[in-house]
């Protein structure tokens, strides 16, 4: 009798434990068929606390490059959540759109004239198509499906920072804020830094944050210093538009692998 009672008690506790288990959900997954890229793209979406389908509140959007679940989506969403807590209040509650990676060397780079880059990375040079995807397909999709404001931030590191820089220099109106971390400006012999811009104009409210750590020489036949290149980008932007709200942040205690968290946190402090 006692054995039977203990067995029934074990089953009861097992059932209660099982019944209480449920997945921890951070966001949702959307898919978009891109004609520009000729492929299906996965989007990881973080919706802020309090977002309700039938509400009327609208939210800023942060577009995150390298936004796969095993890349930067989870911890950047966490930084957004933390900095939007009422007792922190560095950023407004925001939607995060993580663009899952397919081929970042293809999507984030311009064509390169450097033979070693052409040989090492045969799929390079698709940034124009990826920018068209963002402009013509991704942003309209997000604006239609979610309640968004006109505030649009792009966040990219390394090659993602290179792409964010290309957008800033060619189609600055696509975003209202740019967070550019450790940008790979060495690409194609630093053509983005060296190119001359004509008829480049921005809205005075545009904000740019550039961060770099102690990162040293870049790869390639003609190595450059990433810290210097990031500062050259800052100086180029200030010369183009002295009134632009542009911030340069040198973080000597961080390197290419560790800089992202600190840089994004600092960006949230500076960009209002």
C-alpha cells in the first residue's frame, strides 16, 4: 500500500513539473521572399514589453546586421531591453529586427579590385543588391507588419560596419541613426574612405556613432590600422557635414572580438 502511495505521489509531482515547463520566448521569426536577392531571408524580431497587436503605440526600429540567433540577436535585444527599462531610460522601447546571415561577405561588401580579396572570397560584391533589399523590401515589410515610428537605426560591426558605412555615404536617408562598430574600411583598399562624394546631403537630425577598439593591422596585402581608419571616417563625415551629430569612441580596453557590447551601450547613451 505504501509503495503504491509513493508511486502515485511520484507521478503527481512528475506531472506538475512537466505541466509547468514551457519554452522561454524572446521573439518571433518571420520570413521574407526577396526578389532583390532571389532568396528567402529569415528575420528574428524582438518586440518590446507591452507591444500589443491591437494597441496604438508605435515604436522605433533597430535593424541589426548579423542578426541570427547564434550571432548578435540575443545579446543586442537584451541590451535594448535593459536600456529601455524605466529606471534606466537610455533608449525608448524599440523593435529589434535581426537580419539572419546567409553570406555576409557577399551581402556586406562592394566589388573589390584587390586580387587577394577576389581569390579568397569568390562571392563578394553584392552590397548594392542587399541595400536594395533593405530599402525596397525589408523596411516596407516591417513598417506594414508592425507599428513603427520614423526612427530607424542600423547597427553593424566589422563587415556589417562596412555595409552601414556604405549606406551612410550613398543612401543616408535610409536610416536616422547609424551605429558603426569596428568597420572593415580596409576593404577594396579603403575605397569608401578615399572616394569623393558629390551632392551628399543629410537631414540635420541624423546621428552617427562610430566605435573602434585596440584592433591593430587589418588583413590584406596592404595592411591598414583599423583605429586610424575609423577615425578617418569620423573626420570625413565631419568635413562633409560639420553640423551632423557624429560621435567617435575609441575603446582601448576592447578588441575586435569584445567591443560590441560596450560600444552599443555607449551608443545608446549618446544617441538620443
